[in-house]
């Protein structure tokens, strides 16, 4: 039986992604997001050192957001250049998906108070906003000046954060002059660049006739 198509050919003759293929993209994206979140947790463990501990909060605060963000980007990747009005609205939600990394930890008891009184959890907010800004910058279209500003900020924050986080948290143990400190900085930078690249998927150029 012919595979079901999400929508008939539009007036441009473009056929939309088959439903089965779109769900496959969502599944692959979710798996990739889960793997990325697992790598992020490994980076966090290395940054924390002996004080690091894994709890059930790791699943709801790190792994679950990664799965959600990956699934959103997987769905967005299945949207062709000619998108319907509904798909364009959904792409806006997908573009904001990295905020899940900032929102999910706030459900931990006392997390909201810690954020506003001690700044704990602010790093997750910065990561999410950096990813969205970087994705906007390399996604295509839109005013070039806005993309340049967002790109400079996003990549600048990523580089500075990668270079300074280890030494600021653990001092000489993660200094950039040590193999472990240099490795952690490269790991941090790679994680951010991958997230920024993935975050550009919902921002890519669409046909104005969608």
C-alpha cells in the first residue's frame, strides 16, 4: 500500500515528507539529543570532580530535556522549504526547544529560590539562550546585521565559557595548561558547537509562498 503522505502536493508541486519518514526523523533526533545530554552530564561530572553524584534528578533535569530538544529538531528537519502555516508555527516552538534545558531543572524543589538568590542554574539558562542565538545566526535568511550580532555573541560566549569554566570552578586542577583542563575545554566547546548547529534547523530559510 502506498505510504501515507502528510499533505497532498501544493500549488508548487512540492510533496511533503511522508508521515513514516517524519516520525523516523523524530526518533533519530530524540536519540541524538539523549546522547548529547549524556555527554553533557559526563562533562558536568568531570567539572565537579569527586563531588559529582548521579541521582534520579539527572534523568529529569538533563536527559529528558535532551530527548525533548532532539525530538523537536528531528521534527523540524522534516519540514521542507514550502511549509504550511501550521508547520511554520510549530517551527517557532522547535526553535525555542533549547529552553527545556533551563526550565526542566527548575522543577527541582527549591531550584527557583536558588536561581534568584544564589544564581544556581543560571548556566543552563545561558546555554539555552546561546544555542538559540547561534542557531538564529547560522540558520539563513533574516536581516544580516541581526545574524552577525547573534553569531558573535553566541560563539564568543561559547569560547569564553569553554576556556574559563574549568579553571574558575576547580582552579589549577583544570587549568588550560594541563591535559585534563585542555581536554575539558575542547569537550565543552564541541558540545556547544554541536548544539548551536542543531539549533539552526528550525531557523533555516523557507519559501515565502508556504
